C-alpha cells in the first residue's frame, strides 16, 4: 500500500487530540470516521473542530469556503463496526490507560481488514508489549502534539515486529497531511520531545518548589534565550556553537561523560570553529557559519517582538 491509496481513516477517541487529528485528515481531503463511546464527547469534538477551522480561516491557512466540505468529510459515531467500513488506516487516540487501549486495539482488529495499519497516538506506553491483534507487524505509533492541526511534528515509532513498509507508509501519510514526521529507530519510552520536556519539567518544578524564581520569571527567561535559539539550532546543533571541547569540559565538571562527544573531540571536530562537529558545515569558515546563524537569530528576535511573545498568553 502507498499513502496515496488511503482514502478513509477511522479515529477512535474524540478528545482534545482525537478531534484535532480528525480535522487534519479531513483538511487533507481524507474521509474520517471519528468514533467515541461518549456521544457528548463527539458533540464537543464537532464544536471544537468548527472553532478550530474558523481560527485557521481567520489566519488565512484555509479559505472559509472550504470549511463546510471539511466538516462533511468527518462522520461521528459511537458505533465502531459500521464506522470502520472502508477504512484504509486506523488511529487510536484514547486515554493513556493500558486496559482501555488494549480493548480498543482488539476491537479495531476485529472490524478492519488484516492489512490496515493501526497507529497509536500514545506518548509513551509500550503498546507493543500488550496489544493483542492479528498481524502485529501493522502496529505502529504516530505521536502527535497539541494542537495537532497546527504543530507540525509527528513522531513515528516502530515496535520490534513493525514492518518497515508500515513505518514508511505512516511517515509518508503524515507528510501528505502536511506534517513533519521524525522516525525513531526503535521504541523507547517518551520518544524524543517528551523525553527532553520531562527533564525540563524536573528543572522548573525544582525552581518553583524552592522559590528561586517565579513562574513568570522562568517563562520569560526561557522565551528570551532558548525561545530564540531553539527554532534556529535546536538542542543538538547548539553544541556546535558552544564548542564540543567546552561541552566536554562542562560535562566533566559535573562528573559526567559521553562517548559520542568524546569521540568528536578526539577527531578534532569541535563545531562551527572547525567547520565540523555534530553537523558538517562543508568547509565554510566560522565567520560564514556564525553570520548565517546570527541573521536568523535577529529575524527571530524581531518576530518575537512583533507578536508580543514575551507576554503570557
């Protein structure tokens, strides 16, 4: 199967993520069956989807005339069996409770053909260890970020039995939806972003609990530093601008070590100043590399000021 062959998807779970994901599929021209056991959740999902579409139209992301046809592509129901008819792709977007997900996987597997991919939006549960479905090679994780109809990233995560074709089709489908998929090489809890966010959370909880700074101070500090740099150089490439030799010295001062960084330093690949570090800058001079970075930083600063991003939402 190719991602272009997918004409209809069934999404189980109409909560905050489910309705937003359904909206994204429908916006891309794919028919959606949005299923939930709770009719009130479905009614709320329809209201939220209409509101989200109006926001997108106000921004200019879609034309307001498109809204009716997008909504028409989404059918809501409490009946999974009838909703699953004709589905080419399935997504589970229910609560992060093992027993609940286990039942949904089983129910889905009973009502869709054996060759239909089943994707889970779990943010860290090892679904591959407890999902009981025929042909487990079709089970994969496609982890979205709220609001799913706006944030580009989807982390695609295979399990030990997931077929490579399933990974490729899922990633290609995410691209078709306008997303930026990142494929993990294997399952590890929390994946990329939540693993990083979890460590950040540990730090700000400690600061708040000890009264070292206020919530407003913490957010302003992050927005006016990391908030400028992260969109340009991420977290890994930023080490190239610190200098990997300095990164290694700082790690040693904390009693830490990292084989990957140690190897880079031994090779003389120290970052921007040597035109090669974690990234390869293809022989460009340090001045050239820094000038490009700084021009982007300045544009980001101007944008942050323009949208008044330093104030709380």
